[in-house]
C-alpha cells in the first residue's frame, strides 16, 4: 500500500503504533462522552477534574506515543498530565487509593465525584 501523502503520521513501520493510538483515542472519546457531565460540572476545579480524569485514565491506560500527537484535544493532554504528574506523584496502587465517601443526602457509599444513587456532588 503506497501512501500518496507523506505526512508525519505515515512513517514506515508505524502501522502498529497507529493502530494502538487509534484504538486508544476511540476508547478515550467514548469515555469522555460517558463522563461529559462530570467533567463539565468539575469546571475549573482541578481536584474534581483530576478525579474524573483518573477514572478515565485508569480504564484507557497511558496515551500511546502517537496519541500524544493530538494533544490539542483537552482530554488527551489531561490524561497525559495525569500520568506524568498526578499518578507519578502518588505511588499508592490505584485499588487502595480509592477514597470512599458517604452521601449525606441518601447515605450511599461512593468513590466518584457524584453520588451514584442521587447524583449529588461529593461533599
Ligand atoms: Zn446520594
């Protein structure tokens, strides 16, 4: 297969990398949609935003090298930032770093930003 346009994405033997990056991006976009409301509600609150990004990042893993080429997408740079700074600074394994909180409104125990029962924000 001969590529007509020789741009930086079509370097030789990058097919595997490209496939990996494409799949990672698709999964990330899907999760971004899934967590859209949480991300929007977090707004400029870094702590809350990182909490949502952490849940996405834990599911998709580190961005493959080529995925970093689309760092202009906020979600990609947020996940990269998470792995470079937040996770790197926290040596605790993710399964034990989950901090549970009990919703005052309905009494449900939660680990996310929002109550899974009544959607109240963590307080
Ligand atoms: Zn609740």
